[in-house]
């Protein structure tokens, strides 16, 4: 079996490192030769090793999903009891990415779109897609959040409809339904009153396929004109800034998609990553040296500063929509008003009060941090674990009887790990 493109590039870098350590007058010659070869191969041009790896990932990517099954739903709804959850999973899907509508531009950039499709892998999972999971009724919470900004008559009309439908605060669905969508009777009713609502709900529901479709139009630099700009996102959907946050600083689009970086990485630099899932750019910082299949790599991790409260990290003030405390990011601004809040899994690195509020949270660094293992000379990500938790917020709402006894709580729904190893 042939070597993968990423391994080939890493071997070029490893050989270069050995040759440059030989000593003598040949060091500069070998160093320049290897440096030139690396720069030639990591640029995204037809025929380069990096372009082949960028267009079609040479190693499988997996998405692992863990759900928080609610064990005391009646007590929470009827007396405001402390939530008790049990983690179920992983439910593992192989992710297939396809880049299409690839267009080359004279300014050293490429425009493209990317679709993602997921296939369930039972042998890598702890259960079946048909497993039932009890979780918070997110469509109900979403409708409740939307109604806050509507006239009283609409609140009353929807509230009466929910009584007729006997809508519960907690509902049970299969893993497949929670992920890829199901027809919701309440949403069918609400969509007739508020056309902007879809009658179907799924945490990763894509309206065209039941799986995710394109997440936008990307324009990235190839690195032909400047190798330090390899795969850096230039624009997304035609814009250099996002439309979501309170300032240009937070709306800046920085970095690559996290699978490839510019060559000759330094331990002191921040590796920038643009994530459409988070509706923002984030960064990772060097933590330690690691190895994979004999190759020396550098591990970069997502630091606490990314989701720290603005009182601790003033740079995050423009992400406050509003500020929710350390460890949380309010995503409703880019999720059509749905009360979606993201964090690290099990509220890792978050305010300890978040963990204390839920029975079943057990944050562990090795299991819940985001890590990228990079080959420093080529800038290739050889191993990735990108982890994110989806939460929502519950509180008493005067016009919804189902919420009368709730205590204000950031409520965990599920978490996901996107992972690959070269």
C-alpha cells in the first residue's frame, strides 16, 4: 500500500531535519534544497502533494457524537430539580468531504464550495442509530426564545396551541432523528403562524439531504505568491468579515480550515482556524512535542482565552451577545435566533458553576480539549481532535406553563469530536 500524501510530505521534512543535523559545509546547501522542496509541495497548485491532500483528504475523517440522556426529566419540569444526565456514545460517522465548483484566480487564490456527507459506522459506535435518547425539547425552547420579541396575541396563540398539542419540556427521539431531523408536530403548527420556522428539526439537519450540505463559498490563498498564506481563508460568501458580532475585530476571518497551515511553523505563533460551526475564528497555541509513527510533531491546543469572560479577556467583549460567563459562547446570533450555546465538552475550562449545576459533568483534559498535532516544517496537521459541546439555556417563561418550575440553567445537549489521524 502506498504512503498517504501527508506522510510523504512529513518524510520530506524529516529527511531534511536529519540532513541538516549532519554538520559541515553541506548544512546550508541541504537546508536550502529541503526548504525549496517543501515550499514547492505545500503550495496549492495542480500537481502539488498538498493540493491533492487538500482536495480529497487522504485519511478518513470521523465525527463522534455523545448525547446527554436526561434521567430525571419529570423532577426537573415539575419541581426544578437539579438535572441528572448520563453520557451515551460515541455514535460514530465517517465524514466524506467533496470540494466542488473549484475556480482558480490570477491573484493566487481559489474559490470553492464544500459538501459533507456522513455514513454511520456501527463497529466504531457504542450503540445503534435507533437508540432512544431523552433530551430537552429544543424546538420548544427555540420557539419560546423567539416569542420573547413578538406581540402578546402571538404569544397567547402559540401558548394555547402548545397546550392542545400536549407539548412536553423533555422528549425522546432516536439518535438518527436527533442528528439528521424529524417532523415535529409543534413546529408544523408554529410554521403556519410564523413562516420562517421549518417543520423539521435536527441538530445537524440539512434541508436538501438530511445531512449537511454546503457551508458557504470559500476563497482561500494558494500560497503561490506567499507560502505563509497557504490555505488561509481570504473571503467567505464573498466577504472578508462576518456579519454576526459587535465589531470588525470579532468578525475578522482568520486562518485555514485546520487541516493545513503554512510551512515552517514556530512554537511561538498562534495557529488560526476559521470555523463556520462556531461562526468565528479561533486559535490554538503550542503545548508540547509529541510523536506519531516515528515523526516528531508539535501539539497545539485551544486555550481557555478563547471562551473566557470579557472581564478576564477583554478581547472577547465583542463576542458578548450577551456575555454568559467563562467557557460559553452564545451562538443564537448566527443560528437564526435558536438559543444555542457552545462550550468545550463537559464545560471543560469553563466556570466551575457550570459543572456543579449538572449531575453527570466530568471534564477531563485528555478527553475534552481540542488538539492539533502539526508537522512543523510542512505545516500539515497529522492528527486532529476538534471538540465542541452544544448547550441551551432554560429558565421560567411567563407565557409557557411547561417552564414554570425551571431554574435558570445552562443545559448540556450533546458534544461532538471531529477526528482524523494521518
